């Protein structure tokens, strides 16, 4: 091995720079060069177009010469985002672009490629690797924590911390005004982030798509009953977490689902009050506010836990290359870093996309589901 490549693909998340750091350190120690591919597959096209020469893309322990960021990699590991840049979706529309990507890869003379990506982007890069005969190693990253075969992905822990901090901060304003704060949390189709962030942040209600696919009238009534119960016991405020993957009443994806839920809770509370049932006597005073946490969940200083995972994953990826074990995904399983056949992972990802969300927290995270239910 003389030269390997590394790229970050899909939505960014905290901890990507820490993976890059780990890979560069471990690879350099073995005497290998590391080429940082800018903007995922776009970078290969730019190389093919002659916009970059390999030597311009060399990553060293001293960092990466991006304007404004001339820090050593040891400092960069504390920064969110990715020094390499990323693409939300790897863009290539037709055979011409695929050929260009493959040509760019060839031009770089890489012995292997490490792709840090989520389920969607790993799927795309896996496909390219099959066509181009690349020696590929995948590293899972996503705040959604929905890459199959790994219990943890880079970025998830920091995002959980962000949701947790937001709930902590919202508690005081909610309590001061006796309000119900509805907090919409990212996660795409999956509820892992809402579940973990919600439990850690002390949410009173957590809605995840795997258990509550849509905001049916029954669901809204149950939430109001829980709020009424809290109020009867003297707790006048409540925190409600809803994963963005929960659908509207009609079962269809709903933009600003948190806003819809906040309105539905306020409306239903008044209706319940009008029933004359004493359990709901003060529900006409329930005020709700909605907040979309949004892309703040993709940022924040990577937690120590994410940086540890990044270090372990980066090291493992380099070890796999040294052993000549390609087409693997680095994973975390039962307290250890391991690797899985990338073909199996991608087959499962494709199956999941056909079936809907998976891995479901109901299957993989039953402990936390149990905690939330209690
Ligand atoms: O997959 C990560 C994620 O942050 C999801 O939680 C969210 O739905 C999506 O990406 C947002 O994507 P974009 O940055 O393209 O708006």
C-alpha cells in the first residue's frame, strides 16, 4: 500500500474530522499517503477535469490547506463539519458522470478508499466501487443512527447531547409559562435520536415513527390525557418530543410536524375541557409552542464519546486495508469495533428502503424503548 483516499459523503455530522485525523495518523505511521477527496464523488470528477492534482489533496498531520482552516489535525478533531466538504446526495445523473468519477479515481492511483457515509451515500459509493473495482472500506456516520449492523454511528452521540441540552434549556421557559413545548427532532424516517435525546432530556412524551407512525386523533388525545394527569399532580408544563419521521393525521409525511402537533394538542385540550370531566377542567388554559431543532443537531463540538468512536473506527479502517480485507463496513458491536461485509450491509439498506425504517429501535434498542414507555 502506498496511497489511500478518504472522503465524507451525505449530510455532515459532528466527529467527521476526528475520523479523518485518526485515519491520517494511522496511515502515515504505516508510511502511506492519504488523499482527501473534496466534496465526495464531485471530487473525483474535478480530478478527472484536471482541477486538482493528487499532491494538492495530500492530507498530513499538519492539516489540510483550506483557506481559513490551517490547523493541525489534532485541533480539527474538535470541530464539527468536515474539512473535506460533503454532498447531501452524491450527484451523478448519467453514464458520463459515472465514467468521469471512475476516471478521477484511476487518476489518483489509490490502493484503497475509505468512505465515511450514511446508509444512502454508502449505497451510492458501494455501487461505484463495484463498477470501478475499488478497494472500499466504509465507516458509518449519521445523527440518525440508522445504518444497519452497527450499534453506533459517528455523530449520533453528539446529536443526542444537542437534543438533551435543548430540552434542558426549554424546561425553564416552559415552566415559567406553564407551557407545553413541542420539540421536533431530526432523524429522517428513524426515531433513534428522538428516543435517546428525549429520554436524556426528560421529555414527558416521545413520539417516534416506529411506534407512532402518524398523529391520529387517538394519539393526540392520549398525549392530552397525559398532560392533564401531570397538571392534576401540580406539574403545569410539559416537554413533548416528536421525531420528524412521524406523519400527519392522514398518514402522509408532514412538513413541520411539531407545529401540527402543538396546534392539535391545544385544540384537543380545549375540547376535553368542554366535556365537563373534572380531570380536564383546566385544560382550556394549555398553551403550546413548537420548536424545530433543525440543523443545529448536525453541529456542536463532537462529544468525547464520538471522538473515541471516530478514533476506533479510523484505526480499524486502516487495519483492514493493511490486512487486505476490502468491501467491509467498520461497525460497533457489543462493546467492540469490528467489521461486516459491505455487500450484506448494502443489501439490508436497500431492503430497508423498500420496507420503510430500519433498523427499528423496537428491535435494536428495546431497553430504551422500555425506559421511554415507563
Ligand atoms: O440524515 C441526516 C439528516 O440530518 C436527517 O436527520 C434530516 O432529515 C436530513 O439529514 C436533512 O437533510 P438536509 O441537510 O439535506 O436538509
